[in-house]
C-alpha cells in the first residue's frame, strides 16, 4: 500500500486486529476484519459494531449568527435548528447540483459540521469563499467513531450514561474516560447508535475500551456500505454528484420548508432558481429509486437498466447483496415514468437481463431511537 496515504488515529488498532487495509479517500482504511463483511453486517444489525470514521472532515463555523450565514450555502432550515440538535444538509452548486452532503450541529455559540472525506478540502474552500470575513472556518484535528446497532445503548450506558438520554439527531458534550466526548445519536446504518468525536490523544483509549465490551466488534468499510445501502442512505460521488439536484435524488425533505417557494426565507442559496421550481412543479425527468432483485447475483454500480421493450432507462449508482434481506439491493436513477413502486426493470449483468422491482426505501426498517 502506498506510503502517501493518511492514517487515522486508530490505524494501529486496525492493524493489530488483523484488518485488511485499503485506500479510501486518501486514507488507509479497514475494509474488513476476521469476521468478514457478511458477518460484520449481521453483527451490527443484531448487536453492536464499532466503525472508524475519522477520515471524515470535522469543522467549526463561528462568527455572528452562523446559522444565518450557513443558509447562504445550504437549502436546509438551520436558523430553525434548536441548540443541541443536528440536521442533514446539502451544499448546492449554482446549477442546482450537489457539491456534498453533510451534517450540521447547532452547538449554541457555533456550528459543528461533519463533511465527507473525499470532499472535505473543497468544502473548506467553499465555506471560506462563500462566507464573509466575519465568519471563521476551523478544521478540527479529532477522531470520529460510530457505535451502531441495537445494543449500542447498552454499551453507552456503561461508558457515559448521560448520553443515553439523547434521542435521534440530538447532540451533546460529555465527560467519560477522563476526556470530553462530543456525542450525537445518529449514524449511517439505519440502526440506533452514536457518533462520537474525541481528541486524537484519547481516540485509541476510547476505541480499545469499546472493543473490550462483549457486544462490540470492529466493522470495516465493506459492511458499512452494505448497511447504509439497506438503509437507503446515499453515498456522495456515487448516488449524489454535481449533476444531480435534490428533487432528482429524492431529497426534497432536505430542503427546509422556510427555504421553499412561499417560505419565510425563500431561496438565498446556490442553485435555488433551479432547485425550487423542480420541487414546486415536480417537473424532473429522472429520479433516484430503490431496486430489489429476484435472484442472488448482486447488481453493481454502473449496471445499465432497461424496460420491457429493451429501452435503456437508467443506471445503478449503488448495488450489493443485502444480507438482511437475502437478496440483491440497489439504488439507481431511472426515467421518471418508471419510478413507481413495483415497476419491473431489467439489469444487464454480464449479458443477462435480470429482473428487479422498484421498491420503497429504506429496504430495512430504520431503528432510530426517537424516545
């Protein structure tokens, strides 16, 4: 593996546990451990998995009225986001496409952002260019761990009982293991769980403590991808990109109602003149949908889709075998007239046309803790 890859603060932990390391977004990351991808996936669904997501970008935006400032770059309702809560958001371009998706936490005095690893340098530049001189963008040097699964709450009850009072998309700062933890009740698996930001110096101590708990197994990128796909969650650069608008991506809900046509803060973000009419009129030519296969052969990213008349109608953007469902699952962009649930399409897999049906997402019901 190339020596110019970055290492997360938990790199030695992964290597010591026999992880298979691969390049990902400029980092050396674990793709799987001894359990293997399928068993890691199943363990997270039934017990609790620990993910290293320290490659993600962690930022602080500060200055006067940071929520009002950030709304010039995202279509989400951030002014209306209460302190101690987090919201999914999109960086949009002037032509309506998506530059990245991210999480924004209102910490009261400032905003805490988590952005995708492959986009973080351009996101920082975008923020520093787009915000005025009164606002500062600080790039944090912290580790980020995700504790996911139905037994995550049992582990957290031993680590930091106060954090168990959080509900889905709430955030707080706590003391545990002689260090400060920033904890959100959220994740990328569809399961209950916590995302934990911790100082670099304390990261290995925290990870080691968590991995000593009987419920917890380390989980790599392979299972992270199949888990998020079953949960119907997008991966930037695959299901989202600069050529795709929120309406096409089935992410209208990420555009806050106050920011839409007729809302109290209508528009005011890049690409609003493209994005808002699409939401208002529903005039789009393609849409992101979920697909379920009938056999066992996975339908991978890039696979072409056809209708019953052999007309090319779309392309798969994410695809895998779904261990929870025991069948292939995929996301794709298809012609809008074929986006209805139960529509049959045909995936071209090595010259064979395999039937798939448009399905509601998430494929596996979400188990977020809402109190």
